[in-house]
């Protein structure tokens, strides 16, 4: 226990607090694996119907998600008072049905990279956890 504060220095976030931070984060990172390699990619994301959605292009990230759909998604952040980290574990899948794509486009996700990102991916969560702690 932190003697100065009279409380634990690290606290688990509730699921609701985790989703608040995911919604507010300007970007996140996705960890994907194929064969014996693990890669981490920065992504711009949104939350749609309880899932995380993002745009991508054909390439390593999409190929890895096709080979092995289990992924981890992470956001973190800090201000002067506290820092946090949230991890979502889940299944990633590409989607391209018109209604789903239109709904995803309505989220306003705009990739930072200048290349065309014409593919949509959804991460359906199987678990969400997070922690926060007071900064010194």
C-alpha cells in the first residue's frame, strides 16, 4: 500500500472505464502473430456495436489477421495525475458487407497514413482489462 496516499498505487479499471478510455484514445496498437513472429501495428480505431473497427490495406497486417485471428489491442495514456493501460483480447475479421461498411465509415475513422486503406477489420472482444495508477 502507498503510505502517503493510504491506497493501493495501482487499480484495476472496470470494464466501463476501459471502454471510456478506448473511445477517447486517438489511436491504439494491435498485436498479431503468424508463424513464429509477433508484430505490433499502430491503428486509428473506433468502437461500433461493442467491437473495435479500423481501416487497413492489403499487406502484412491483413495477412497475419487472416492466418491467425486471435489478436490483442492496446491503448494507453497519461496526464499529470495518472496513467493507464487497457488491453482487449479478441478475434479479428475482415468485413465488407455494404451495411457494415457504411456503419463503420460513419464512425469517422480516418487513417493517418497517406496510403489508401480500403479494407475494414473488426475485433470482437473476448476479454477487456485495464489498470490505472497515480503518477508521482
